[in-house]
C-alpha cells in the first residue's frame, strides 16, 4: 500500500483502535506485581502509543503531503523527487532511464484520488487534472506535479491554439495536495473559466522545494540544489515539450501562497524573461537562512551579495525595475507581513505594475487564502496573453482533441460584485 493511500490510513487507524481496546481489556491481568506484569504493562502502553502516533502521522502526511511515497520518505532511491544526504548534500539526480521517459511523465495518483470536486467526465466539457512528475533536464531533479487542462484545451476547433500557463506553487512544508485539497485551485479555476471570469489557462501545480525535507526557497544554492534553475529553465522546457502552451513570456505567470508566494515574486522579478506576472498570497519579500533552509547563499563576501540579491525591497530600490505585474495579498490584522507588503507596494514603480488584496483581518492559514484565490486567479488571467500563438498546421497535437474558446479581453473590466462578494484586486489600491 502506498504511503498516501486511504487503505493504509484505515488499516493503521483500525490497528490503533484495536491496540487501545486490547490494552483496556488485558489491563486487569497485567495489574499484578513482578517483572512480567510490569513488562506487560510497559509493552502494551508502548505498542498502543506507537500505533496511535503512526495513525496520526499518516493522517497529517496525507492532509499536507509532506511525503508522497515510501521512497521519498526514506530517501533511498532515484525515483524519489530528491533526498538530502547527511552533511548538506545536494539533490539526487534522475538517471538516464528517467530522461528517456520524457520530461513530463505520468505518475500515480499522488493523493489526487482523495480530492473532491475534480473534473469527471469528457475532458472537452469539464477539463482534466493529470498527476505527473517533471524531470529537470539540467538539474536532473524529479518533482511531483498536478497539471490542470481546461476543457477548451480538448475542443477540436482550437486544436492548434497554445494556452497561457500559471505555475502554482504551494507553501513549505506542504505539497501539491494542499493546492488541490485545501485551496481547491483546479476546482476554482474550472468554475471561473465556465463562468467566463477567467480565460482558459493551464495550471502547473508544484511545491517550492526540490530537495525535501530541505526548504530550498527557489534559490540556486552554491554547491547544492539548483531550485531557481529548475523553475526558470527545466520546468518551462518540460511543460512546453509536453503540452500545447505559449512559448512567449507573456503567456507565463507564477502564483503561490506563503513561501510559494515568495518564490513567485522572486521568479518574476529576477527572471522577467520567463515569468511576466506573479501572485503572492502572504509571501515574504526576502529570503533568509533558517533551520529548514540551511545555508542558501554559501559563505564569505559572495554570500552577503547573493542574499542581498534575494531581498525584493532592495532589488526594487537598487536594480532596474522589470516590466512585470504583481499582485500581493495580506491582512491588516493577523498577518506578520502586512508592513512589508505596504513597503513593497510603495517601492514598486514603472514599468512594473502592482495590485493588492488587503483584508481587514486574516491569518496565515488556508481559510484566509481561500478567500483570495478566486480574485487572484481572475487577476492573473487578465495578465497573461491568450490566444498566445498557434502551432503549425502540420504539427502533431501534444494531447488528443486540444482546443480553446474565445476568452475575454486581457484588460476587460471586472465588476466588483454584490456587497459581501469576494474582494477583487484593483490597480494601485488597497482593498478594505
């Protein structure tokens, strides 16, 4: 049984309940004095505690997707996305066989079978979510991903159309399951596209670390994991090779929450030739070393320079401002990044454009981010170019029956909605 399989959770939970029941039933027999009764009581307590802890650990892992397989948990095979060795070693590399299988390869459910509300039925009517693994040709990293394809992707009349892409990045230490199960990214995108509030967009859902359990923060670590290279070179190359998506940067955006939001801003501001828009829900504006990251910038004078280059406020004040658009979200009460968010908004200047969602109250958790997901997806849909371009008439489709439907203008005005509706970001304004 797989690490994230529901059957394993049920079996271990039933075992924990049985252990508790047997301990209660046998306790009178173990209540005597002497070595054997004492050992019996210790053994029963130990077995019961281990069973309960294993049951809880499986439930937490399934909910937050820390590890998607036994191999990834143990870190002992090349099939795991990556393993961190003792002494701060870098990520494991995909072997030659992995590369021959393609840069985007089908994977097991990775927990997707336990998510409700995903498309069911004909793809040309409801869309599709694929569970894959992305192989980095340069970094040789193997990373799990979910890919949402809108129904228009499969419609015959637009079989040559290339679609815009939003790379959606989870927080740390959560994984891609959080994006589908807790934030309901593909479900929300499907609803928005059906209602005409979001243009048809391919969503590539990934986690921010390429070397779990280490938090790589989308940074190319000297002598270590090359996370920025994976997100800016390997992932776009793999997705363009496997799916019918836009090749121009105007078709690519990054979207994330928490550390995924930090990554989104870093990717766009540092690599505007790859990502031209970024959404950051409760992200930070600088990358710092901590217990989960280890040393991200190396040592010596070069380390201080690298760390400074990953401070977004410093970049806006001391580097040429790129022509990108950004949406940042925070809350006046409850979010620790509120003051830095205001500083970031004030520091942005043309040709960069900045929008914001500022809630009166919210905290660093899914209930807050779920309020922001729909308007943020709408916003990013308006930034990305679609139709982006077309394939040659003789080109072989990368997916059967692809296509698209006409989308609203990239700059169409969106009404605010009735009182009490989910807030919609406005250019240059802070929402109440």
